[in-house]
C-alpha cells in the first residue's frame, strides 16, 4: 500500500509511468498514480467501461499529488476518498464520466443563475438608471421627477422598490396610482404614471441595446412595460387655457417690479420674446449678441435640444439693458441670491420665480391667478390675434417641427421673418403697457 512518503520517493522516468494501488478488490476500479518526466505526479481513477459490448479501460482524472503544504493538489488520503466516491457510482450502475459531466453542467447552471441574480436589476435600480439617463441627456425635469417618485412611490411602497424590476406587474402600478387618487391627487397621478412608463421603456431599451457589450452590467430582464396596461385618467388632464388679459399684462408690467425686480425681469423678457421662463432664467450674458441684438438659446438649455436664435426688438432690448445694469457683472442674467446679494455663478431657480408670482397674484385682487407658463401661451395667442403667421410664431417659440421638409431639408434660419414678427409684437406689447402712446396696431403689420 502507498504512503505519502513512498509516493514522494518515486523518481521521475524518461516516459510517463502509471502504477496502480493494489486494493485487493475486483470490479471496483483502481487508484492510479502517473509519474511524469518532470517529476510531477497525478492521481487517476481507472475502471472498465462497457462500449458496444466490450469493456474498455477508462481513466478519470482526480488531480495532482500534493507534494508539500505550499503546493496545491490532493493528498493520498483525499485521492483515496475520491476514488471511493467513484466506486460508489459504479456500484449504483452509473457511468463515472457521464455523471461527472452532468454534475459539471449542473454546477455551471447554478453558477450562471447566481451570477445572473447578482446582476438582476431591482425596481429601485431601474428608476435610478432612468433618472441618470435623464440627467445625462440634460433634461431639467430629472429633479422634479425624482421628487415625485420619492413622495408617491418610495415613501409608501419600500418593499415594492426593493423587488426585482421584472416582477413588477400592472397591479403594482395600479396600487401606487390608486393611493394617489384616494388622496385627492388628480393631474399629477397621470404625471407619475408617465414617469413610471418612461422608466420601464428605458429598461427595455437598455436590456436590448446592441451597444451594451459588458456582461457585468445590470440587466432588468423586462419582457414588457407593465404600465402600458394601466390607463391614463383622461378626465384628470387639464389643457392649459389661461391667456392673460391685456389689461392685466399692463398691471403685471408696472407692479411686479415692486414685489421683485428680478422676477419682473424674467416676466418682461418672457413677454417680449415669447420664450420659456425655464430657458430664460438659464441665459448667460455670453448668450447675448449685443452687436446684432440677438438672444442665442443653446441646445443645452432649450427644451427640444435645438439651438435657437431670438431677435430682440426695441422693447425687449430695453429690458436687456435694464437687467444689465443690475446683473451685468454676473455670469447669468438672472443670478441666484442670498443674504449677501447676487451669487455670480448660479442662476435663480424656477421655483423661486413661481413662488413670487403666486404671492404677487394673492396680493393683487385685480389679477386672475397666472403661472409662468401662461405667459408663453399669452404671447402666442396675442401674436395670432394680430395676424402673425402661425409658422413664424412656431419658429419664434422654437417648437419642434416634425414634417419631413423641416426635419431633414430646411436649414434656413428665418431670421428676417422672425425680426419682422418680433417688431410687430413688441409694438403691440408697447401699446398694451403704454396705451396713451400712438403705436401702429399690429394688424397693419402682417408678416
């Protein structure tokens, strides 16, 4: 019988040498030691395997002999235990090699399942991935979307958030939205639904994106968008209708500066140019072309990610000049502020402007409540009332044009047409805020 010591004493041969241990048993297989020319020694298990009615001698590898504590491998005792396992398989009528291959496949499947589970994205990770993509794309709404989901989803459904994304069903989404409706939330219920729908759409695209090469990335394994089965509440949708009356525009123009000069500048520039207040507050002085009197709204700021040029007529230019006297040494036209004054490298938040407008409306009983976004609608409506062509109005307000011609072929910037339209509009606005002045009516200046 072998001992670890006797195996170590076996010297290398010119050719591989295989010797078997005499176990005094028949039909059970033998433990075999192979000594190689480089002195390395390996254990095998030898047995006879029946193939086509004949017995064929077959060797199954056990592993290298462990020469010392510092080396990897099997001791003689461990090799004998392994040989005994193989003998038991033979006694059970199982073929050793076939069984080993099947066990290896099972282990691989278990390993893949464990690794897949590690990469399996949760509902929380899906939402975070969606919000990160929004932020990377420069979408300003990513913060408000995060706040809404924190308020209506994370706060009340922590267990749902921690579940795998592919286990979320339509019933789960319905549960979230039903709670909002029960609490009296209407329009924003549809907004949260749209955020969740967009998050799952993002996850589906991520999983199936051919440019995702790394197997280490989180996968959501989504088969469909569960939010698609939950209907939008049509009666909760309120189409914006409020157009500020002309007599109230005059009140706002004259009295808002007393409440907040900075907010009045935002409102005045929105009124004179028809641009979004969210884009206006992000304008830098470097975006103003003082030579040609233009505002250049960069794609990083514009809602549709398209560079946009807005000509400034006399009234709009006077507003720019008024602002420059106060904030010309800041980076932004409308800087944020603290107790020490303006913060030169930060712009004011939309929420700050909205809050001041809300308080201004409360304090002025002659005014109907209006929102910052109503200004853009008001300008669009009054421009149309005076005869400015809708196509030019759309271009002034940087609406995305989806017809084939505009999308792929039309690269003309329409600056002359926009200049003429802005002159007509500023004349008309000047007439609204200064009715005592003689200004040619807008309808006589059609573009």
